[in-house]
């Protein structure tokens, strides 16, 4: 069928609408991009407050918006290593920095460099191996930095959970982390690309000028066939490529998404060896070259299928020639080390058949039911209101989960000291630093929002730390600092801390009133959330997703109920029973923690709704309101004893312990003991149930001894 025919136009419109329905539309793409740019901002700001001075970037499908739920794209994250100065010329040397000079030998593969170590006090080459494990002399006596320094760092952080793929590292399949060095002076291969660009179809002069402002990175990844690959660092223009991706219109983005689907579902069958694979980057590169030689008039709704064929023809051309050039860095073959010639020929034949068959492969795509959505009778599947709302809900939750993750790390850094006066000064100093950061530069809206988030949460932490000390030693509580501004961090967690403080201080009626207000806020539009890397598999409520779709991201915090976290410095703000969670690690239990569990396992962390019910039970018990006490008990029991209830719980063991304690207070010792044993069976290590079981046995033995 000829491109431009009625068939191509009709199928293009069907495909366009189907992609709209699964989240490839201007609205969702913008939401995805906003989500990950906000995450970048928060991570970078927190790192500077902690004194690490790295900058974080998100790259790839998620941040570009070129993904769908069915593609299950991972999250690609790059961290720049601070206090390192990369020199392309010796005149770039800087006093007090770790200076590294970019070197190229005749034998050095394209896109790769060696890094010679220079002294930090004078602009001269280093003569000794300051770090023998990560530096070595080359044949000319120069001290070179090995890329193993980054690999070993990740191996230390992730321990037994360490996974490595090229320069990226992780401890699970959902994300990839890369540590990189910033190259502020663009190397010749990047400069030559800018110089050879001439005004044409794409990229525009405005896009080129914007891209020219960005640095490149050096990532720890040697050439697969090089004898010196452990010493080589690969130059990568990620920010320039991201700027190019941000310039694409929605038709071009839809084209790339379809290419990814076909790659994942169909072309994977034609890679004949496990070590061979055609990647998303190959298709992105083909799209760039296709855009460069195709008029913008072609990239329209009714010509989407034609655009898809044109891009397929470009990748087919690369496969036929046996070489895929890098769009920016000259002299690089992207097939090298990725696809053997036999696999290239197999893929070339498969793509040729798809093109000749008028892309009927689209009707067979199962990802997000795309093939079914193209059928003439599937109009309702092409509307996709629920899927778009669900994506909005997930993105809104991801932003604030990420914010709370970074904030927790900041608190972990601030609270690593026991002396009260030093801790208070640290918190106040951090609040001041946030204000200086926001006031001392021209901030983006994202930076202003992050600064406001951090200041609000830090002010509340300051109030709770002071309250804990006052509850321990006596003195007036700083309740005036816990006002509507600092309490509205999310739907419930800060208010629950206030209710807990009121309960622990004996102000039971005010605690009951606060808990009643919290209960009225936790309707079915409020989504439980957790920042302890325990958020997989939780379904989002329909009302939460609908609210997310109708409102800007900034408003979403009021519809998220995060777990309540007490640090040891806030210990006396928590009921006595909950404090056992801070001491769940006994003996060698610490050796059995996942790397992420180190970030929260020394805190008491509990889900908002179960904790509210537990506080209600304790408060109404002390007030003598037996009817309300039993009502809270029955609701908590319903959560613990049903699948629907526990499916929305993140800290299952802690919630079981709260219910077990309620059973103890009800005099049901046998069932309480059974609940603690169940908890211990779920997680034998790092579990406070050991303390509760031991105390029950101690009480039982004490009775017998009497």
C-alpha cells in the first residue's frame, strides 16, 4: 500500500487515537516530564543540603514521556560526581579540585577517553598512586584513573543486591543508576557536530542553540573489545539528546513509542543470541536521522503510519549496511558489541517484511492492547479516560514518594547525633540553608516548590524534636509551631504525629478531637503511600486518580497519606509500644537488611490509617469511651484480617504488632501471642515481634513465680 493512501490515513488516525488512550498524548507526556524534572530538583537540592554536592538527572523513556504502562520502562538516573574538575585543556585546571585530564591515544576507541590524574595544588601531573586500587601507571608513567572506582562504590552500596549493566548499576530491575563526571568543556567530537549542523528540517536553530548550553558526561564504561577498557571513560551527550527529545512534537513521540512496542514484542524474536539485542537507543537514533531529512509537514496525525515506515526504513538501512552511526558522536557504530552480523541480517529481513506488509504487525501488538484498540469496533478502548487518570495518579504519587525518600535521607543525615542542642541547631541551620538556596538565585517553579516543601517539613521536625525532649524532661510543648501550615504536609502523617504528642502528654480530649478530624480527612479519595521503597503492587483508588487528573501536581499532597515516621530523636512523641520498632535489629540482624532498609529500619514507621485507629483505641480507652474504643478495635481488626485491608498496608509487621498490643489490652493473650508469632514467621530477622514475644513470656513466668 502506498504511503498517503486512504488506508494509511485511516490507520494513522486509529493509531493516533489508540495511543492517546494509553497515555501518549500531550497532557500525559507533559505530566511525565514534570514528574521527573521535579524529582531531579528535589534530589539535587537535598544532596547540596547534605553536603554531597552532586546533581541528579533522569534520562530515558520515563522523563521524555515516550512510554506507556505496558512498556514497563525502567527509570534511568545519572548522578554527577562532585568536587572533580575535568580538563580538556591544561588551562582548565582548578585549585583545590581533583583534576583529571582527558587523553586520547591512537588506539583509544571512538567516544572514549583516558583520565590522567593531576595534582590539586599545582597544575602538574600526579606522580604517585594516591589510590592504588583505583589508579594505575600506564606505559608512559602517567597516573590514570580506573573506572573501577565507580563500580566498586556501587558494589559497596548495594552489597549482595548489586546488579550491573554496562555503566549502569542498581539493586533491582526497576531503575538504573550511573555515576558520571561532568565535562563542562565540550570535546571536539561534540563541537564538530554543532559546527556541521545546517538549518534544515530538524533540529531548529533554537533547539541547537539551547542544546549548545549543556555539558557532556564521562561515564565509567570502556569499549568492550579494548584491552584497556577498565581505564576508559565514555563521553555521552545525554543532556543534548534530552533537549532534542523535548523538541519533538506529539506525532514524533507517538512514532517512537510504537517503535519501542514493536521492538519489545516482535523484533526480540529475531535476535538469535542472548548476548545480542537491538535497543531503544538504536530506534531513537534512527528517528533522529529520519527527522533530519523529513519535512515537518509529514509529521501529522493523518501521516503517522507513513512516519513510522520512514523510520523503519532508516533502521533497515542501518541493518543492511551493518553499521548504526551515533547521531552526535562521529565514528561510533552503535551496533558494535550489541548486535552480531548474523542478528543484523535476521532483523533486517524481519523489518523488510513488516514494511512490505503495510505494518499490519500493529494489529498483533498486545502491549496495552494496542492491536485490539485498532479494531473498528473498539471505539471505547480508544477513549482511555480511566487509563490516563490512572497514569496521572501514579505520577502524582511517584513525585511525593520521591520527595519523601529524599527528605528521609536528609533527616537521617541531620539526626545522626544524640546531643539535643546540636541537633536543634542543625535543623535550624538546614532551614536557613533552604532559604538561602531559594533566595540566592533565580529559581525555577520546581525549585521554589521543593524549597517550600523542605522548609515546611523541617519546621515540623524541629517542633517534634523539641516536643520529644519536653515530654521526656518536662516543660511546655511548642504546639503553636504545629499550625495549619506545618500540619498540611500531606493528608494525615503530620496531624497523626500531633495527635500522638497530645496523647503522650496526657491531653486526651484534644488528642481525640484531632483524631476525629483526621478520620474525616481519610476518605476514599486519599491514597496510602510509603517512601521506604515498599510501594510495589499497591492499587490506586479510582477517586484519587480522578482527582489527580483534574488538579495540578502541587495539590496532590493533600490526597496522599504517607506512613508516620518517628526518629529516635522523636521517640517520646510516640506511644511506648511503638518505640520497640526502633530497636527491631538484634545481634547480627543488620547483616540481613536490604541496602534500602538501612535508611529507615532504625525509625518507627507505621501506616497512617492503622496508626490512627491504634491511637483512637488507646485514647478512648483512657477516656473511658468503651463504645468508641471497640469501634476503633473492630476497624483495625478488619484491616488486619482481610486481604483488602492488608493489600493497602506497607509496614505489615508493625501493623500486626499494633493489633497484637490491642489484643493484649483486651486480655486476649493467646491471640496476641499468635499475631506476634505470625509476624515473626513473615520476617524472622529485624522484627520487633521478638521483643513482644519475650515480654509476654517474661510476664507469664513472673505470674508463675508469684
